[in-house]
C-alpha cells in the first residue's frame, strides 16, 4: 500500500495545497517577508492510532525540498494525549503555509485508523475480518483506505475496476440474481471473483445456485443472517453489511461470516486531534 501511495499522492497533495494557496499566503508574507529558518513541534492532543505521517511530511517537502523532519513516532503507533510526535524544520514561511493542509491529512487519516482499530479489536479471536467500502471522501480514497489498513482493517475493492459486486440495481438491470451472475461470468476475466448482494433468503438460494463466489448479506436481521450462513454452508464466502458501527459490531461476531464491511470506517470516523505548536526561530 505504501508503494501505491508513493506513486499517486503528490498530485493529490498539490491539488490540496493549490486549494489553500491560490496565489500567496497573505498573512504569512505580511509577518515573515523573507527567509527565516524555524522549527515547530507536532503534538498529539488525543489518544489514538497514528496514520498519515508520510503524507504529512510530503506536504512540506513539496513546498520546500530542504525541509527536515525528526519524527519520534510511526504509522500504526498508539499515541497519547500530550505526546510530542516529532519536529519539522524549514523556512518559517513553509511551516506556516503547509500547516493546515498537512494537519488536515494527518488528523483525518489518524481518526480513521483510530476508529477502525476500535472495531478491529472487538473482532480479535474470531474468523471475521473487518472491511472498508467505497463510501470515501472524493479524492481521498487512497489516504482513507490506507488508514483503514493501519488501524487493523482490510480493504474491500478499491474502485469499480477492481472487482465485481452485483448490487440491487445491477440485479434489477440484469433481470435477477441468476441472470446477473451468468452475465458477469461471461463478461469478466476468469480471475475475478463475483460477489452478489442479497436481501432475503430467496436471493441467497439463487446466488448459491448461480455459483456466486461471495454472498453479501445486506441489512438482514441477525436470525436471517444465521439461516443464510447455514444455507450457504461454505459454498461461497460470506460478507455482512449494512449500517455496521462500533456500537453494534459485537452482536455480529457469532453469526460466523467471513467478512463484515462498514462504511462508517471512512464516512463517520472523527478526526484525531493533533497540532503544530511552539514555532520558534533558529
């Protein structure tokens, strides 16, 4: 995943910087008209899991390749409120210009990793893996899915080109589960698994008979899901989905599904409070 980040993040970060600086940072240039080397501390203000340090650093590097970082933490570390995570040394104008964009990435990514971790620990000891979804912020998917992995979750398909998932509207367009699976098998490369979203036991039966590789049990009550698992009986991998959050995931563990997917990992995670403080001239 880090290699994928290296290949793709610069353009996205530059877009974020251009959004924040269309021509100049008027405030910074008014109080710091010329070069002055400075240093600032990266401080954690809330307990959590850190994710996005590479992106945080890259923001400043794109503004000034001579920026120096002294980091005392790594992605995946459990960090505590009040902990100094490191220092950034650069032209003070660069520190001020890049501060908000760098923190926006780091806070958002660390928040997702923290929330994901809080759910993943509840699944420890079970066979069930926690998955994210495509319910991500536009142009932030690569950052958000990376953060899920840092937090102990797993990535579902990255985008529409990455896997076949026949949802309710695809099934309606095809004319039923069996037809949709048949058409997908005829069209898609044989190396692709075919996942089908089902909403009731009749659809489960149809998906089994059609030869689906993965059957997603969508918004079913617990007893219906248990019956679905009994019917599937290992003939396909199973996924449970639909409004899964930290508050209700524990009640799904004993169902015996292979995967639980949760859009909340990316669309509902609060940020982790981090700050750049103590700016000083050198």
